[in-house]
């Protein structure tokens, strides 16, 4: 008790240091000297020793308790160790779960990305398949057009290469052959074809169309080649030389007036050369831009020479013409056409150089064609009607096909973006293809039907040929006797 720090040792004394032998010795001592450790007794002896005695007894009792609970403490310690290990394992498992959760979240995100990418790929695949189908469909539809366009391009290239020479022949025909009979025209064109190296030249095929000739036929134009050629010469003789029509039989009179009167901007005036009002009608036609048809001329009247020559003088913003002793305002729409029934019309060289003579005098082949049409109209008018309808239908089909091709080419040229995604273009191409196939089939059927109709028409060819020959034989009887005049 005299050592320093004894108080701290007492306060911090660990009851577990009390072993079994020590506890027995102290218990025996407490039993032997029980009165010495009595609280009241020891307090009377020493106030300081009384707490120590109580401390000793308390530690003994506490050591007994500790000894009793020591197995429990060992179990507790083991349980705590086990708990610590379990907590450590739990922590590790939680860390592993957290890692797994993070990995699962990453896999889910990756799966989502892959799923979206797969959907995009699927959509692109479907789009690619649709585009491929459209491309195959487009190629399938354009393949036929491509073959036909290639054929047309080749034909057009050949026609384009020979076009200047064909136009040269057409210009020569317009200038020199319109005054000639049919056989002279044929000989001249054949000779010219050899010179310019052109095969199968057709004046009618170059400058005319089936629909145009059919419309003229409905206006009473004869259907023979001579009349059709002369009609084309008149239609293309718009400026420069004045057309002078020689028509002894008046076969083109009705057509000429209907054709020239069809232009609203150039109303037609018809006047006889011997009409007392001839001069005033000429003046009115010049002023108001009319088409003036002068009938039954025997020569070019002197007063018409300024019109035939085109002696037009500009005075400021006006164009004037000296006609006789008058100065007239000249309208640019004015057109002069001369016509005569005299088959042996003789013109002075200066007038002949200013006019384009167009000869409608009947020839044997021309009369044969006209008589053939007349015979068919009398015997089997339905053949002529079918022929006309078929020609018009063929021309309408060709015009429609040309319009469809232009529409398709315009759609292809103006299409923006991807052609395969242009629904309007695909629809237009489909319609064009279907219509083109229908038109081609109709044209083929029409051509076959036209050939069959021509065969039926040719059955009357012998009759028209004999009638034409008879007409010219009768006309030649004047050489036998003048009474046949």
C-alpha cells in the first residue's frame, strides 16, 4: 500500500487476474476473519480500510461471476469473430454484387445499344431490300424502254446524218418539181437521190404527217400522192415566192379555201381576177392582213407585181406598199395565193421567177388513185372509213406515245434526290410503261389491220386503172377528129 500509484492500480485492477487458488485463499481468509471484513466493524477500526474490504469482497464476487460467464465470453468472442468474418465476407459479397450489378448495368446498356443498332440495321436492311426491289422494278421497266430508245437513237442518228441531204431534195422539190407532172417528179427525185446518196426519199413522209393528211382529206383534198405533195408545197410556201396553183379540174378548190380559211388571224378573201371590185379587195386584204385567193388568172396582173416582188418600204414604224397610184399600209399577215384553170398557162420569165407553180393537172396514176377512192366509197364505204379511222388512231397512238416519252424524260431530268425514292417518278414510269406496251400492241395490231385493209382495197385497183386508162384514151381522141374537142 505504500507504493506510488497504488490508488491507480486499485482503481484499474482487473478482476480476471484473480485465479482459482487466489480466490480460494482469499475466501478462506474472509471466512476466517469474517468479523474483520464486516462493514460496521471495519468502519469503526479504520474508515480508509472499510472501502478496501468492500473492494476485496466485490472483486472476489466479481471474479466468481467472471469465472461463470467466461465460457459465455469465449462463445461471445467466437461469435464476434464469426460475425466479423461474416461481415467481411458479406462486404466482399456486396462488393462482388456491386461489381456484378455494374457489369450487368453495362451489359444492359451494351445490349440496349446493340438492340438499337440491330433495329437500325434491320430498318436499313428493309430499306435496302425495298430499294433493291425498286431498282429491279425500275430496271425491268426501263429495260424495254432502253431497247426501244436505243433503236430510236440509231434511227434518229441515221436520219440526222441524211437530214441535210433530204432537206436539200425537199427544197429542190419545192422549187422545181411542183410544176411538173407526177412521172417527171418521180424521175427527177430518183436521179437526185443517186446524186446525194439518199435512199427511199419521200417528200410526203418528210414534210407531212398522217394526221395532217387525214385532216386535209376530210377537207376534200384528193387522196392521190400528187395532190398530197401539192398540198404540202402550198403549206410550206409561206414566204418569198407566191404560190400559183394550176388546177384545171378544180380538184383542190374546196380544200384550198378550207385550208386557207382555217387561220383566224388571216381571214380568207376569195376574188375572181375579172371581178370589178378586184382592186378594192386587194387593197383591203393588204391593209388588214388577210389571205387573198385570186381565181381564174391568165397571167400575173401588173398591179400585183409589187405584191409578188414584195416591194415593201419602211417609213418609221410603218411598212407601206405602192400599189398602183396608192400608198397602202402593209400588214405582215397578208398572203397572196393565185389559182388558174388553164393547164397551159404561159407566164413571162419575170413572173415565173417570182411564183411557185403548183400543178394539180390530173395524171394517169393520180386519176387512178382518185378513182380507187371513189370506187371504194361507192362499193364498200366502210373500208375507207376503217382506213381513215385506223390512220387517225395510229397517229393518235404515236402522239400519245411521244407525249408519254416526253413526260417520262422530263420527270427523269427534273427528279431530285434518289430516283428510287421518288414515288411519283416510279408511278409515272409504271403508267408510261403500261401505256407504252398497250400503244405498241395497238400499233402492231393496227399495222396488221391496215395491211389487210389495203389488200381489200387493192381488189378494186384493176377497175380504177382501166378507168384511168379509158379517160386518157378518150381525151386523146381529139387527135383522130376535132369533133372530140
